[in-house]
């Protein structure tokens, strides 16, 4: 049961500055690191792993200062994007690698067999990573990381390019590590599903600066920026001045209540254009995107793009046709402002 | 591109490739056909020829071992480290490739002549250079090592940094990560470079004409007084073209047999660079 504390951690590389980042990880806690490309997510992981020079601040593992310890002495296992599986070793010998280094019996060790069984890899043990599916490769990376007996798991984009079923499997595996092994995890992700289902807290990075750090609830209620708004599931995100408060129409009606700043809006339901009601707005369909929960319509209302959900079973409109929608009951949150509400 | 233009391009490619291949093969065929078979057999049985071939294989084998021992770490250094004076090191590695080998032989002779400080030291250490197997090894290493260094550098550079970082993160020291991950993954490239180096070493003549035209028994070589095979063939050529061609055929067959053997072992998975088989 290990706790970690990053204090005022910062670095500078080729003109890019990251930090200071302060983060305490309790035993078994999972923190998702979110941010746009280039925000410094991977750099943060690499600093903690020992691959990026730390300009100032410290990394403590329980009572030990490991700020300048070499990567192999930190107890933090780093899984890079692409997983870093060794192509010249079989699955079994990939998983056995950390044990071989410690002189722990290598591929024949019972611990290796247990890990192969636990992650459903026993039948693949003699195959090489390049011949496996991406889901299988993720499980190998996970089993190998656990074989090292990590005190912290640092994983850059765990869900990578997995298909739906492989994602479910990996999420379950990561959840089991959290529940059973109580290993703290710092995960970089672009994937809301992963962050929502696995992370206890979220850390937002923006251009190298640490922003929001906390549970997801407040983030949904008041996303600090358009990126965070999209990430927590608002599909209609408008920066300040996107028609809000300056023109009539649906954004104008929202601006009356939430102010002229940026707005994060959920997905209104699309109805027939003839539907009646005082607070109805008309939109012109630009694109139809089929999905498991019915079609999503990319439409334009009052010269502003809006995404609408078409209930399953409804007739699908064509491009250029009109639909109507209401904002009543749709979640709305001001970006960077007060708390959210419903329109 | 129209069908006719495509056909013309294909024809051009065929002619270009065919011409070069013919250039490679035709002279060897001419060489093989020139000496009568009984002359080839007689030369193959001649103890002097056998001594020269055996000596060349011994010296080139030692040179290859030295080349690998010194060249692979240098290739690794060039691939993985940034350090001041790196371009000077790169230029030094290229030096033996650009300096004509006769001149290289002269330079080595002057550097290691018994009266020079280095030569005196070599004599004191029991590895005199002039007219010994050590001189032959020195010249062979000088002319052939750059190929191993450059091939190793490329091979190490091709190893994904993320694999090495992952290994470190899983508990490997820098040395262990190199030994268990970088080296096995680079081995194919290193072996390809080593084969080139060996081929270059056995074909060396320029430097050897100066440093070790005649070789006396010393160190690991206990055979009769002889010459490296290229020097030996050159000497015989001045007397008899047929004999020189016959000895050449004998040596080409030996070298080719060795090359085929290495390839066969590799194909059968018997060499460690078959991925994963390396017991590291």
C-alpha cells in the first residue's frame, strides 16, 4: 500500500514548460490526466517515471524521495503509448521479464503462470506480441507490469485504438487491479469512458499548466474550458460570443439565463418540424450519423452548429431538411463560470 | 501511365538489374572456367595453398572477434549517446574507408615499426606487428571494422527508445536493458555488418603487402611461413595466371561455403539472432 506525492513538479524542454504540478495519490487511487494534445500529459508521466529531467519539485514514494532516482529504482512502472512490448520475446517471456531481472526464476516461475491465467493469456503464451490483437497486447502489457510488482502504474493512453469488446475487457482488468491489487494509477487518456469509469479524480492540464484536480462531478457542473466540457460529454460546446446574447435564437435564449460567456449544452432531441411549442427552434440537417442509441444529426440552427439526437424509430431526415428541437430538460453549463442547470 | 510506358519502364528495370547482376557473376564464371580442373584439384591439395588459406581464415577470424568486441560498443555509443566531439569520432570511423589501403598499410607500418614507441610496446607485450599474424589482424581490423561499427550504429538506432524505457521501468539497469533488449533486436544488423567486415578482411591486400607480405609463425599461428591468401595469389599470378586462377577458385569456394553455412544455420533458426531465441 503505497502513497505518492508530487510537489511543485516542473520541467522545461525545448521551450515548453510544464508545471508546477501538485498531486497526492492515495494507496489504490486512480487519477486520470486529461488535456489537449501537447498539454504535457505524457511529459508528466515521464517525469514521474524518471525519463524526463525534473527542473524543480519532488516525487515522494511514501517517505522516500525518489525525485532523482533512476527509473528502475522508483517502483513506478511506465507503460508508454504503443505498450513497449518486446517483439523478440514470447508473451510468456515478456511477462517473465521483470522476474528474470530480479533472478526470480523467469518464464517458469509460478507467478508468471498465474498472471498468464489471470489475464487469459495462457493459450497465447508462446506467441510473439506482433501476432496478437491489440486487446491481447494490452493484456500482456498489463500482466507484465504487474509482474514487476509496481508501487505505481503510469499508463499512457491505455485504451489506444481498441475495439469496443477489447475496451470493455481492459477496463475490467484495470478495475480489478484497482480493487484487488490496490496499486495507485496515473492514466493519461483521451477517453471519457475510461476516465469516468475508472478514475477517482481527474487532473486537467492545459498548455503545461495544471488546472482542475478533483472528482468528475464538479467538472460536469462547471467545466473550466471547452475541452473539459466536450470531455465530460457535452456535445454542443460554444465559446463566448458564438451567438450567445447577441442574436435571437436558441443560444440567445440560453444567454438570457446563463450569461454571454461560453456554454456547454447537452444533446436536444430532434422532432418533426411541425411540432408545436413556444420554446421550439428550427434546425437544418447537414449530416446524419447513425449510432447505437439512434441517429445523431449534425445540424445548423440560427447559423450555429448544433448536434441533435433522433429517437430510435423516427423517420430519418435527409440533408437540407428541417427538424425542430426544444431546450427544455437539456443539461446546460456555463464554461468557466457558475454551476450548471437545465435549460 | 499507359500500358506501353509501363512495359518500357519494366523493361528498363530488367535491363539495368540484369546488367549489374551479369557484372557480378560473369567474371567469377570466367575465373572458374579458366583453370583446368586438375590444376584446381592440385592447388587445393598443395600444402602451401592450404597453409595460406588456413592462415587467412585464422587471421580473419581473430580480426572479426576483435572487430565485434570493439566495434559493437562503438556503434552503440554513436547510436545512443550525444557527446562533444561526436563528429570527430564519426570522421575517424570513416577514415579507413576513404584512405587507400596501401597508404593505410604504410601508416600502420610507421606507427607500429619496432623502433616506434607503439611498435616497441607491442614487441614488449609479445605481439610484434611486422610480418606476423598480429600485423595481419591489425590491418584486417583497420580496413574492415568500419562496416561493423556503421551497421551496429544503424541497428541500435533502429531499436525503439520506448522499448528500452519500458525495460528500465520494469527494473532493468541501463546495461541490462542494452543486453536484454537492444542487443537481441540489433543482432541481425550487427551480424550483417560482421559478414561484410569479414568479407572485407579476407579480401584485403593493399595494407598487407606493406605490413605482412610474408608471415612467420607467431602467437596463435604455428604453421609454415606463408602469406595471406590475397598476397599469395598476387605472388603466384606474377608467375602463372592459370595457377593463380586455380587458387582463387579454391578460396572462392571456401569463402562461399562458409557464407552458405552461416545462412543455412540462420535459416534453420540455429543462430541466436532468430528473435527470442537468445538466452538473455
